[in-house]
């Protein structure tokens, strides 16, 4: 599945590249690559409005990473069954 997500200011764009097993982060104005995040079998992505956090799902997990602290591993959550909707508010 192909997915993309902008931050609220429209400065950053996250694009899922499932065939490459990653998500790429671009500067929206120039197309410059700002980073890559390993994300195998990704089927949905969301970039936080502030552009700091990136979340993605595969078939079994929801992963969240702080893009300002890329050295830290992503936090992973098991997805609930029965198609429940999850809400996450990193800024409170």
C-alpha cells in the first residue's frame, strides 16, 4: 500500500515505500530527503502535526518514532483485533 502524510505546516512529507521496506521523509518545498525510517510491510502512515513524530502500521503492530531522536528505536504497540480505532495524542 502507498501512503503519504504532511505535517500541519506543509514543510515535511512522509511517503511510504513498501517495496523498499521504509518510509522516506522529504522537505516538501525542495524534495530534499530528510531521512529514512525502516518500516517493513507498512500499510498506513501518519506524520504528527508538529512534524516530530511518525507513526505507521503493518499487519500486527503500530510503531511510533520521534524523528528528532532517530537513534532511539521505535515504540511498538500490538494492534487490537476487530478493527478498533486507535487515537494517540503525543502533545497531550
